[in-house]
C-alpha cells in the first residue's frame, strides 16, 4: 500500500485531483478500493497493543481511520495545499470539530455576519451554552474585524464569497488581523472550492468544507472536511476520534470520484454563471445582479487577486417583491426549486423565505436580502436552456 508520491506539490491541480491519495492494494485495482470495514485485525497480541498505543502506525477502528477515507483526506489536502486534512460526516460536523478542538469556555469568536444559517446557530445557540461568545461583523469591513478583536478572541470565521449576496472578504488581511490577536483564521471554502481559491496560500490557518456541495458536485452524499497545518488538524483529529463524527468509507469514495472532475466542473459552471450574470445584468426587468465575476462587482480588484473565477452561484433582484419572486419560481420548468447548491443541476432559491427565513425582516433588510432576491446555483445544463427557463419566470413575474 505504498504511494507512488507523497509529495504532490510538484504536480498541477488537475493531476493532484485524479491521483493524490491513491494507494493500491496487492490486487492492483486502478480505481480506489472501498474499505467497508468497521475494524481491523492484528498479526499478534503484541501488534494489537502497539497499534492501540500508537507505537505502530496503522488502522485500529474506522471511527479513527479508514483507508478510503484517508485517500479522500490526502487528495483534498493536496488540492488545498494543506499539511493535513480530516474528513467528517458533514460540513457542519467539520465546523463543530474545529470549534471543539480550538475553543474553550471563556473564548470569543469573531465571525462574518453572512454565514451559512446552521453555522450561525452553532456558534450562537450551541457553543453559546458552553461559554463561547460570538460577535458578527460585515465580511468586507476590515475596520469592523479589527475593532471586534478582544483579548480572548481565538477564532475568526468567514465565508467568502458570501451567500447569497456575494460579498468578498480579504483573506490575506483577515489572516494578519487574526494573527496579530493570537487567533486562527478559518475560511469556509464551500462556494469556491480549491479549484478557484486556496485560502491557506493566502494566509488562512484552516479551511472547512461541506463536501456535500461542489466537492461531490452531483448531489449524492453528505460529508465535510477540515484542512490546515498539522498542528491545527491533529487537534481536530483528536476530537473526531473521540467524539465520532467520522465520514463513511462509501461517501469518501464518492467524494474521491467527485474531486476527479472538480476543476472541470468549477470551470464550466463558473463560465455559465458568468454568462448568465451578464445576460441578467442587461435586462430591464432585473435590478442588481450579485456575482463576483462581473466587471462592476464593488470588490472587483480583490476578487481578481483572490479567486481565479467568479464561481457558480449568483443572485439577482426582480421587481414586485415576494409575490413576483414566487410567480417566477413557480413558472420555471427546468431548474430545481431547492435550497441546495453545488450540483450538476441548476437550483433556484428564494433566500428571504428559505435559507434566510429565520432572520427578522429588519435583519434581512440590514444585510440586504430583499423579498425580490432570487439565487441561482448554476449547474451543467446548456446555457440556452437555462436562459429559456428563466425567461418563463420573467414572463410570469411580470
Ligand atoms: C452546506 C453548507 C455547510 C454545511 O454543510 P453540510 O454538509 O450540509 O453539513 C456549511 N457551509 C456552507 C457554505 C454550506 O453551503
């Protein structure tokens, strides 16, 4: 089970995506094997003792390690250019495992106010009960981040670009702010994936993923990962090994297959999203279009410095508020009406009543999520078919 090369940094992204992490068994399989085993046998009592004590490397139990899961971890670590990765049962358990391994009662978290809904609930409601406090600031407001740091701040947490309004946070500057305050910078890299943005190279300490989204890319499995330095990720592994939100080997295998086409998918989906954003921005019946790849994005220079493409997600405003938005959604025939994203099939969402429905109308207004806002996560359909489908929506919205 030796790997041909453990030093993947000398290879390009596409090569790492299809080859990193693979170890063949003596059977010589070309595709990765799926090790559906909960436990492992030892050659002797002494070997069992050595494995349990850690003196001998190797598998003990699949809550700790599993060869298929390790292949996924190594491949994703190679793509994010991190020293180490641990896979988790979901994106949320990746964020939970990170928080549980780097925070304690009395610590403070400074987070972007534009985060995935469950992430906000995790920090505020769940970690709040264990004595961790969290403040939220606008992702692009560097002064607010600087002023929000307290002596007990141990973690800065950001998603960039944000969902659904595509605000971009300056990862390199946030890393400086975090490190000046002796805190870690964690970036949720779900929207860009390492194909478009590598936060660790920009100075972030740790990246979290929902593999459920673009890493799988085909809407099949739920999973997550934490990637970063050996020092940070070994603590996350320690939590995971004891607390148990491990990834299943079957899901790891599906994600390995997903990673093999990640670069191609992100490129194609970004290109289609860029064309769709341009098409939308030229329409009289559309208000603002939010997409990092547009020339008039307010943080254009930062986007170009930090991302190599705009990504697959965009939002736009139509006139007529919630009624018009609902008529629009109900008139489409092709796009999937779901709050999920990162699939080969395009999805259409009304954030104000779904992903951001738990916010009060005042909070939504404050962050800029209006009743006429619609979000499209662009898949791999033909662009003309998507445009024709959205035209049905525009005709019905009036
Ligand atoms: C979906 C998502 C998560 C949570 O991931 P799960 O796999 O659903 O647990 C976290 N962050 C972002 C940005 C997401 O889109």
